[in-house]
């Protein structure tokens, strides 16, 4: 006589497998900081602007990349990446600070920056506009900044693992309570 299949066994298998997959298989995360829309400014003989992008990289993330596609016409810009929290404070207080990566006085820049070793915490990307070139009165800025990294779904995996442990203990209690 074949043994009757238990739904509890099915759910134990389902929650155990899903928790293991969520805890140990990474997935790609993409954050679009700047969508890449062109911004046009008129009637400026000089441009002076700062754009700040704060990124929070989670725990257990790796293969961190920042993709820049920035172009500006009739002006120059500078890009900086700040990693250390003390540098954030010094930057905003206008004191000397050290940047993790920077490029100055560019008009067109397209590059992917790999962050090694991986950073857990905050990263600040600063786009600074400089004086306009020549006597032009209109400035066109196109900026596309995207952050890619691999991460694990640890919180969801632990929830599924907790449900699996509760189901396993319920199964064990039902099966072995009279012995």
C-alpha cells in the first residue's frame, strides 16, 4: 500500500529549499540615481552647481559597480566618490577631505567603476559644475548614473528558515508525541 503524502512534508520541503536559496544565491540589484534626462540652463555666464547622490550598499553585497554616463556642453564638471563618513562631514563643512575616486574638468565621461574591496555602508557621489566655456549663455547637462551590485536576500531567507523550523518542530511533535 503506498504511503499517503503529507501536505506538511511538502511545506517543510518548500520553506527549507526557499530559505537555503534566498540565503546562499545572490541576485543583481540595480539603482538608477540619475535617469539620464537632459537638463538645460539658460542665461548663465558661469555655472556653479552641486548634485549629491547618496548610496547605501547593504550588508553582504559584492561586485559593486558604478556606471557613469555624463556629458555637459558649454561647461565642465567634476565627479567625486566619497566613502569615509568623516570625509562626508569634512566635505559639507568645506574643510579638506580625501576622496576615494575623482576626475576633474571633463565635458564627456562614460565609464564603469568597480569598487574593490566591497564597501558596506554609505557612498556619496558628488557632481560639481564649473565655469562655462566661452561666452555661451546656455548649458546642457546629461547625466546618467547607475549603481549595480549583487546581494543576498538575508532577511527573507531567515523568515523562511524560521517558518521551516516551526513546521519541522510541529511535524516532529505530531509524529513522535506518543512514543
